[in-house]
């Protein structure tokens, strides 16, 4: 890959200098081969079939963090809304029905996900549109060198440092690493642990056959929940021997709520939040009453919404274990007798003592939001960073792969001139901006961890902005959504009720603390999107 003396056409301009194994040309240099990057490439190649992509990743195979995940991991969500839009992760529907299983309930495991991504990359490489460089890394701090004939020169190298590549990038560098999940197998514990204390990751748990007297699961996110379920269902561990550290109670999505096909999915939360004037607790309690959300303890009010998704049977297993609510662990040390182990918390709690043959399971890595600034203050971070770069941030609520598809669609529309640029300039109130500048002003990451009213409704505002500017005809954008299998719009009866949400935002501008400009944007969107108000 990358060899030869052939003339290539990329971005309408023929290459003048011959390519070599270490000197490349492409339209897009995509850094990272995880779910976000691959969804972007998949949609980009669909929208711009002549685009040429160089794909760089530090792993041995496509799939990003899935390469490092524990073997018993499965998707939170149905497979049909994850992965690449061009191929079915859930497999043939006919085959699923022959096996007496519902395709929409299939949740892919690690090997299925990795095979899905590898198959997609192999197809792109075979077609000649993508050149894939595994075990390579890109330094984002490198200075941008403008080439005399257009484009920028970028460098990346093998992870072992033995080989360096130079790429003439005609259009953009795409950063697909910003929301790469930080998982236990790749991250140390965030507190000190004495030598000799047995700390294992979920990966070790699946590989080891050793039995322990007790298991302390450090963290109650989705990884911790998976471990508790695995210990009981697969390892047959008595729940009385499982201790789940719960630093703060979290709200949990119900994977199969009542009347699931009548719901608006993740948008239900936004609509109810607006209806209840931004009252976080009332919103979640009302949706819990309708079966959309769970909590571990009905007597305790969760303070965090991080979007784990489980089903009733898994919740029942979680409830059977011992819950430790003493805040965050500060250290794990050997007791004075040299045998027992002390788990210490903050200054307001006494340590807990566990026997020597206790395994501490590390499940407290931050996951996809990974402490990034964008998860807290989305407005301070740009998706369309510059004329020569794009960053794949989360701009919508789940399904997880859809935001990258949407960013690819916007990039393709800007490239081929089908953006509604006039309306976009009208929204930002500047008639002289370039297409990328309009997109920069309009689209910012969803600050999922920010409890502010405006921040909580950002996903549906981004969705409305996408409908309004991705094409001059918002019905054409709707057709794209309905044809994209990663979108909930692809299901028969789905409605986002986006138009109603915009009207609610305008009516509750004081609750949301909208600026005068933001209110004008919302009102212009209401007018533009009236043709699709039923969706």
C-alpha cells in the first residue's frame, strides 16, 4: 500500500511527484481506527466515492479500544445501531429469525465487533480508496507545513520509531481519538495500592480460573456492572461475596422499556427536561415511573447520568450484591497484621477490612467521556477546528456511531457545495464566512457531564442545526437519516419530536438562559424545519 508511480486524482488535482512507500498523498488523513473514525470514513466514502483516505492507528487491528476490552463485553445498545452504516453488525435478519432471535435485540460481543470493523477496512483497502497503517502513531503537536501546490504535509511514524511517513493531505486531518474510551486494561488505578494486594482488570478476571474469597468491584459504571453480572452468571459467585463500590449513585437506562417502539429513545429525556423547566431530579423520577430509567436503590436519589444501559435481569443481579457507599476509594493498603487488606476512603469514613484472598477488580476508568474538556464545556471546543482539520466529538445523544456519520456528511456537503450555506451564514449572522467557518460557529460537542439547562438540551439543538444546514432541502436530510441504519430514524415509527422541542426552547428561553442570538437561531430553525415537524 502506498507504493507505485501512478498518477492519482484526489480533490480534482493530479499528483505531480511520484509516491513512494514512505511518501503518500491523500484527501483525508484519519487518525484512529476506532468506532468514531471508522464510522466517519464509511460515511465519507459513501458521500465522496472518489475520496482517498490514509488511516493511521496504534493498534494491530481496526476497532480502537475494542482491541483492549475484556472478552465478555457486549454492546450496551442493539447491534443494528452501531458500527458501520454500510454493513449489518447484527447479521442477516433471515438468519436471526431462523435462529429464533430478534435482530433488534442482538448485542454484539467483542469478536463480532472486531470482525465487523476489520471486514469494512479490508473492503476499503481492496477498493483502493483507503490505505491502512496499523501500529503507527501521529503527533498532533507537529507544526502544519503548507505545500507549495496546495494541501499540507503531515508526518506519522511506526510505534517502534523505525519508520516515518510523510503524507501530502489535500483536504483535512481528522482526529478520531478525542473520545477514545479510557478502559481499565490501559489505565492504572487513580489511587495508591500497596505491593502484594491483588488488583485485577476485567480482562484478567475472564482469563483466570483462580477462585477468591471475595471480590471488590471498584466502580459502578457500565464496566463495573458487567463484572458483577459476569461474576454471578458465568463464575457462579455467591452475591454475598461480591462488594460493589458506589462512589455516587447513577441513573441507568432501561434497555427494553415498556412500549419501546413508541418512544423517542434518548430524546425522551430532553423533551421531559424541557417540559419540567430543567429540573434534573423531577425529569429522571418521572421517566423512571414510566420504566425508562433504573436506579440501584429506590431509597437513594442518583446524582449522575452517564448513560449506561442494562435490562431488568441485570439490575436484579446488581441489587443482590453488597453496596459500599463511602465516596471514592483513596488507597488500598496492607493491614498491620500483614494479611488483611484495608480499603480507605475520605476523612469522613473508617477503612473497610477484607481478607487476604480478596480480588479487587479495577473498573474505575472514565470511559468515553475520559475527562475531556468537551464533556463539561462543549462551547469552548470546535468540531471543525480549522480549514485543514476536523475533530470527531460527540454532538448527539446515542446511538454512538451516528455523530461521526453526521460530521462526515457535513464535511462532504461542504466539499461538494450542497450545504445550505446561505442559511448557515444567516444563522451566524455573517455573510462573509467560508463553509468551514460556518460549521465551526454552529457545531460544538455535547457537554454530557454538564448539568446546566442549556447544555442538557444541546444534542437536540445540534440535531436541528444538522437538519437545517446539511442540505438546502431538510427533507433530503431526513431521507439520509432514514436510510442510515445507525439512526433511530431508520426504524418505521420513530419520531424525534425535534420541532416541538425547538418551540419549547423558544418558549422557555429564560429557563434555558438563551442569549438574544441563541434565541434568534432557535426561531429561525423553527421556520426552516416546519416541513419535517412531524418527525
